[in-house]
C-alpha cells in the first residue's frame, strides 16, 4: 500500500477536522461522486503548473514490458494529457479516456499535433473500448478517483491477454525541504477537503490492483522551479485549493507568499518530487 509518512501528497486534499466518522465517510463519498468535475474550474493552472511525468517511464517500459511504437495504449483518466504525451512521442497509438469536459478539451489542445491520438469521452469503469483491444492500460494521478473494482474489471476486459497495466504516481514529501514543508502547511490550513482525499490516496491499495506477485515498482526523483506566480499557480491547480473570491483566499495567498520569501533564491524556489511507477499484469 501507499502508506502515510507524507509521501504521496501531490494530489492530496484536506478538511480541517471531521466531526465524527459518519460525517467523514459521507463527505468522502461526496468527493468521490463528484470526481469527474473537481478540476473543471482550474484547468488552466493545472496545464501550466503541474509537473509532467518523468521521461524515464518510456525506456523503463521498453526494457521491462517490451513496449514498442506499435503497442496500443489506453491512458485512463488522461486529463490534460501529460502521461499520454510520453507515449505519443514514442509513436504509440493512444486512446485518451477522460470524462471531464474541460480537462479533456485541454488535453485535446495539447495533443492536437499527434495523429496517433484518439480522445474518448468516457470513464475508467466504462471506457467504451473493444474487448482485448490494447497492449497497455496506463493511469496517472487519477486512480484514487476510480471505482477500483469496476475499473479493474474494465481494464482486464480491454487488455489483450499478454497486456500490461501501468500506474504512475507523483508526489512530494513535506519533510524533504523547508519550501515543501511550508507549502504542505498551507494545504493543511486552507485546503477545503485535503485530509479526506489524502486518506483516500493513502488507502489506495496499488499492489492489490495487480495479480498477486505480478508487478514491479520503479522510483524516480525530479524537480520543478517556480517563481511566486508559478508556486501560486501550482497551489491553485489543486482540486482542494480555494479560488479567488473564496473565504480566506487572500489569507492563504499571503501565507504562501511568506513560504516563498523565506525559501527563494534569486526569485526562484525548487520544488522536489518523487515518482513511483507500478507495472505488471492484472490477470
């Protein structure tokens, strides 16, 4: 499992305190039910300031999973197309499956230059793809929004008998640097449902998504450099971040400015990430 220790806090969201377990369960359920719309009003910041996936993913899959340019890929929850683009650049035909209209439109714009890209308005649970039609199913940050049992059955259905599943996560560790610790503190104080989705992500049992013993994990480190506008855009890209006009928005931005000023060098802060790539068989 992905355990706490602050590791995967890239997508993580928080409600300050739940009154009791029943309230927590209800609110978490509401978050998940609305997952296809959570990023609709923050697509611009998402596309501009979220990190791309490490380019090393493609060579890894070439070595370990016999990925070739002829391999057909279904990228599920493709969003703005960051993970999709890695495979398009490799020459792969890719189906981008994305239910959020705004995110899908942003992905279509980013990937318009690729003739090998097909966009699909569908969900992880009902992709509309034919049986045994793809060599790889890939999932980025979106896995924790899925109904995992239904999605897994759907992935098994659309994968060829020798097909591969690939799940890529990017995250940050608050203890790694002062700027990340300070950024995390802002999330804890102002994120609208940070703790709810943090719990959901930490409880995402990635290992059990695969057939027993039939997966491996690779790890990478990478970095983004931000000026203050970039760091603010990174924060506002998150589904939990209050947007302009919301209560305490100005207070949140003022605290983020303090974090930036305390850690910037020549007007830039370095934001360190970790990535984990799970790859293996589902059946």
